[in-house]
C-alpha cells in the first residue's frame, strides 16, 4: 500500500513539474503528449527536452543505479544516456515504446563504460556505500524467509557487487538477456558470463543471509 | 539450489521493480550545458542561423590565423617609391662586369663615390651565375645611367669597341630595367590618392537585449549596400542595411469565459397535426444555457521589428599583400526602427470575450546608436572586384527599450559580400 501511495505521489510530482514547465512556455498549462514532446526534442527545443527528462529521469535513474557502484556514478550514467538520447532522438522511429528505447540507451551507455573500464581490477569496494542515499522513503519488500528488505538495501547489495558481477547479474536478472547476448555485449566468453552470474548470486545470497543473521533487515 | 538462485533473481527483480529514486536536481543543468555545447559545435543544415556561433568562431579564428601568419611571414613591407631617399650605402656595386670583345676588355664599375643622394634609384643586385650579375633599376633614370657610364673605366687597348660594349651593357640594363618593373598590384593600387568602392554585403547578427526579467536574444540575417572611400591606408565607409528581429509582446486581459450548463427546447412555432386534429406539432430549436466566469490572464505574442542600420566607419589597413588586405575599423551605427508587426494575443479558454486588454509590451526606441569595432579581410578576386569578410562587435549606447529598468544591449555579427573599386 505504501508503495502505491508513493507511486501516486511521484506521479503527482511529475505532473506538477511538467505543468510548471508548460506554464512557463506559450503552452499555457497544457501538458503535451509524448509525441509532441519528442517532436519538440527533435526540433532542439530545450523546454521539451526538459519535459522529457522530467518525465523519464526517475525511471532511468533506477536503471542506472543497477549498473553503477554509487549515486554519483549513476548520475553520470544518466547524464550521458540522456545526452545521447537527445542527440539521437531523430533515430527513434516510433516503433515500440519510447521508454524502452531510452532504457536501451541507458544500458548501452553502462555497457560502454564497463568495456572502457574493463581493464581495471574488480575490487569489492564498500567506500561508496555510505554515500548512497535514496531520496524517496524506503519501500519494504517481502521475500521468502519472512524477512523484509528495503529497496535501499537491495539496491545497496547490487551496488556492492564487483563491477563485472553487477553487470552480468543486472543484464541477466533485470533485462532478461541470455548468456550468449551478454557475452557478445560485454566482449567476454559465455563461460565467463555464467561464472560471473553464479558468483554474483552466491555473493548476494551470502549478503542476504548475513543481513538476516545480523538482523539488519527490517523485520 | 536452483530454486534459491531463482529466488535471488526474483527477489531483486521484484524488489526493485517499482522503486523510486530521484537523481539530484543538478543533473538536468549538466545535461542542458552539454546539449548547448553540442549545439554550439555542430552544424545544423536546416537552420543556418543556428550556425552563427560556429561561423563567428571560425571567422575570428581564421582572421587571427591569417593575421598571425602574415605578420610572421611579411618580409617585404609596402614601399612608397616616391618617398624613399636612398642612402649611399644602398647603392649596390656592379663589380667588374667584364665583356670581352677581341682583345679589348671593358670593365664597367659603378663606384661608391657616385653621387646618388638626389637620385631616386634603388639598385637590387641578384646573382644568376658567377659570371653575370643583374641590375634592376627602379625607376629608370637616364641621367643615372649616364652618370654610371661616365664612371666606367675603359681599357686603352681598344677604346672604340669597348665603348660600344659599354653602351650595349647599358642598353641591356635598360631593357632588364623595363622587364623588372612590376605590374600594378593591389598594394600599389591602394596607394592611389582616392578610391571609391561600392559593394553589397549580407550576414548574421546575434543581438542581446537585456530586460529586467531575463535576456532576449535574437539572431537575425541582414543585408545591405556599402560605399567606401579609400585614401592610402585609411578609409571611410557608410551604407545601409536592413535586419528584422523577433521579440515577445506581453498582454494582460480580463476576459469572460463561457460554458454551457444546460439546454432547453425553445418553441418557435407550431403547426396542426394532420393525423390528430386536436393536437399540434411544435417546431422547436435547441438552445444552450451559458454560464460565464470572469478571468484574468496573460498572453505572449510574437513581435517583429525591422531596423535600418547606417554605419559610419573609419578604418585603417594595417596589412596588405598582392591579393589581400586586412583592416581594423571603428564605427558609430545609427539604427532606425522602421516597422513593427505583432500577432494578436490568444487566451487558453475556448470561448471567451475580452473585457479589458492591457498591452504590456515594452516599447522600443525608434532610434538607437551603437559603437562598433571590427576587422575587415578582403581578397582580390580580380583587379577591381573584392570579396570581403568582416566580424564585428557592437555595444548600444542606450537600451533598445524605453523602460528605464532595461539595460543597454550588445551584438556581434558577421558580414560577407563583394565590392567593386572604381
């Protein structure tokens, strides 16, 4: 219930933001639909680009958080992804949802960054955990074992994963890619992809068990 | 184990499916800045005005590069022959140019004792081969040649033939002298007393007009005619050019909106029912009942202003070559507002009647003065026709608006065009 209320509130905030933008332009309070916003973005109008950003920033930010090790990195990914999207928005043909198109850009941006940094050693770093602070109230999640974890804790666990594990796990678990696709995208072998996923799952399982033992999970 | 693994995947997938995190508010600012930068550096073929930044930057860079290159490579500064007084040490010596005719040997020597202080002679000595030295004289002065011949010492072995050889040498020098005279170049043509140039140009102007609540920036194409008088390195120029610029008009209005709250059937007439003698058929018309609400609203409209610009330029050519000139100038520019067009305000309601309409559009001055500085790079396409490229910057002495709260504006632009010299 709390989650639904939160979602409604977020939608209300979004509508308010879009309305404010619309009020500041000659549209006089009329919120344009997606097609109008996209056309405005193609024309390079900053107001429409702002509208598009306001509309999808939160959704895309969650996607970026799954591929980033901390809040700042996720914002960098989000920024990079939106810039790419605005520069290439003419290539959006209208087939499929715009949100899906935008999400693919974010994921590809994350993959590009991963490949760029692939030579770096995978080190589990917990330095950034403290800096991670979700803005919204926490949402409780019920999972087998009768324990409850917050979205914050779940996101934190993903971000604690080494970069390679995190990338493979996110692509597999959230985006539904198969190992062959992951291997192709990341430039690794299929067996490496499988191993990374296995290790990621083990690591996550271990962390959840640990949390339960320490009763760090909200019960 | 498999089930556990699946649970882990599901746990995270479902747990993070509807989560709601918000990025910091600074992200949009960064995106906006980066987009502005990409717009700045990218060409947009559908909107040429959009490229004015790029053209301006490219133009200024090109001007700076050309200026720098010319300054570094220029070793032959323009010379006005009429004003040069050669010093004795500038007189080159033809050393022992010998011509053998039979047994006779003529040694022609121009000695340093030659009195050239009152002769406008410049002698350039160039070696073609070890045996021959070429003399180029500018301009031809028969008296100097005579003097030189008079300084020639002749071997007494065969004085008659030797004299002939010396005359041949002098004639040869004379011929080379004629050949060495350069044709009239751009550099020389600029030294003509007064030149009249007429031309046309066009360009783009980026103009910023600060208001109290923000800036209005417009990019306008313009075009016009120029007339220029050149004398030596100085020139004076004037002309006319037209440009249009867009701005917003502001209206506030009290207006009455209408909405239907119900309908009724108004009986307009009736006729007897032919089938039922005791009844009539009503002829009705459906009418709406309207309710009205008075509202207060604001609307922006599009304004279009046309300006006639008359510059008064004074420039100085500080670099010139065979095919180019580079000048700097300062100017006072008079801008006269010649026309204004505006669209009607439109309010958001579908049905409305305006009760009071207030025009809050800032009124503009009809006459504006500005100070302008710029560079002019012109390239000779032929003897008379020139292509010109001119980046400039302008500061207005007063605000474009009559409002005392608004500040004076600025503009920069690029002209390019052609001129013909007469």
